[in-house]
C-alpha cells in the first residue's frame, strides 16, 4: 500500500516577516504548486534521490544551470532530517512505532528559492506521510513547530513558523505569535479566516532570483537580538498589518486591504535592503495599479488587482522583466 501526502506552496499576505519575532501574520495556501511525498513498506529504510539530488551533469554549463535553478541542496537532506525529528518526537511522547521500514520518495512543483516555502512543504508532506504510515496522531498546532525544528535545529535554516502553519492548516489563516503563549505552549494562536471573502489576488515570481531564504533575514535577526529600536518598532508596525487585515477580510473591505499590502512592503523596506531585481517587480506591479509586497523572503510578490484588464496589464508588463504571473488557487 502506497501512502501519499501533499503540502502546498504558500504566500504571506500580511505581517511578514514579523512571524519570526513574536509578531502576527496572515497567510494563504497556493495550491498551484505542491510537494508530494510517497511512502510504502519495504525491507530496508530507503530515501529515493530525485534528479536534483544527483551529482551527475552533462557538462559544466548543466551544473551551473542546475545550481541557479535549485540551489546547492536537494530534498534528501530535508527528508532525512524530518524522519529523525519525527522519531525523536515519538520517543519523547512515549509513542511506540511499529517495527517496519519504508521507502520514501518526493516530487515538488514548487519553484525553488523564490520565497514560496518549497523546503518546508517537503518536510510537512514528509511528516504527514510518516504519521499515516505509523498511525501516529499529532495535535494540529504542534505540527508546524515540529516542522520548524527540522529546519532551524537540524539544518540551521533561519525561519519563522508562518510557512509551516499555513501548510498544516491550509486555506487562509491569521497567526498571532504572542511571546507568552509561544513560550508556554510552544506554538502560536491560529485562526482560519474565510478565504472566500478574499479579493482578486495575483502572484508573480522570478526564477532567476534563487537564494537560500535564511541568509536574507540573518541581518535583521542580529539587529533584533541586539535591541535596535528601529527594527523592533518597524516589526511591531508590520505585525499590526495582520490585525487590520483580519478585520478587512472579514468585512470584505478590499480598499483597506489594498493599502495594507502596500504599507507592509514599505515598512519592510525601512529596515531591510531590497535588491534592485526584487524591487523592480514591486514597482512594475504598482505602476499597473496593483498593490504589491513580498510573499516571503524575496523572489515572489503578491498583491491585489482590480479587474481582468489590470490582470492582463500585470501579465504583459511583468513578463517584460522575466516574471511569471499566476492567479493563486486557495480553496
């Protein structure tokens, strides 16, 4: 019997990057792209390598193109770390695993290293598959924290809970990472929002902007930990975008939501360096009349468009700077 689990790409709609700093965010799932993990019982435990995990290339140019597209790391390290953490979670919670082995493989259509949470999707799908294979139950709020521990503790990736929460809950979710609650429970306060009340949203990304997400946020972490007032104050303002956005979504106040998306990016720019190529996407989208902000750590933007004419304008003008535009499927 083959067990399959899926986890999808995600986009931060409001509040990011405050999620890693006891802030608040709203995220949506992007069902256009996803990671699929398959598990089936075998005599030995085997992690199957995919093409991007193999160190075999036609020539030096093929190697260079591969690194530019997918980075230096494949998916097997993510799966190996996820399996280790899953085992440790079960041991610490006195959950006895059945004496059986498995072969595990993954596939992913999520564009790599453009801020769509491709790595955490593979880990989340792996955790879900292992839970099914070993018939292990886990409280839903706990799953994102366990996925984050794989990346942060096992692999040294600087990240927040936002991606893992939305990939566990799906749909549209408001998240409050209140420090006292986090320290007491180990997870935040999560509330599903009515995704059917969202306005017209678009997503645009440049595949050539690939980078390892954790490296982008490292400087902010250092400045935050050192107590820099400008960073603390700005992150607090960014977190407030999520509170206002929650109300705007519930009331279907799309005009307010439009302004909040733009403000979120402008605040981020106050404390973070924005590359010219990333900034170009935001500027082009705004010249078309749409709102625009980063969906994650960079490489992808998300925003609102008013009508089909504006969407066509986005497609045409963003294509000129080699950016692809899609309408995200959430439900």
